[in-house]
């Protein structure tokens, strides 16, 4: 009895294509895509100008907010000095009218 002939493993005709496809799939990963897009955007003069203007506007707004908070805190502190709250003695001002 002869054993039936076992076919040899079929080798892919083009392994280079499979390797290239795997490399491309790895290269299209989201983090790498974001990095590539950010790098390309930063090379654009328009994008750099927009980022610069946005940064300047944001910093100016933060400085104005700080000035307003400081002014409000100063005004409140001045009002507290001028009219301090009554001291708590623990006693009621009016006698308790309980039964």
C-alpha cells in the first residue's frame, strides 16, 4: 500500500507584497497618523500663524482674568476691613422665650 502523496505546503507567490501590506497596516496606526498630521501642519505657515495668534489671545485672556480676580479679592478684603462681622459670643441676642 502506497501512502497517498501529501501535497507540499504552498508558498505564497509574493511574500514581499505580504510584508509590504503588513508594514503599511502598521504605519497607518492612529498615533503615527496623528504625529504625521501634526508634523505636516506645523510646517505650514498658515497653521503656525494661527497657533501663534491663538496662543497670544489665550495668554492675554488669562492675564485679564488674573487682574479681575485680584481686583475682586482686593475689593472684598477692603470691605471686610471696613465693616467686620459681629463677633460670635455663643449667646443669643434675644432671650429664649421657651415654655
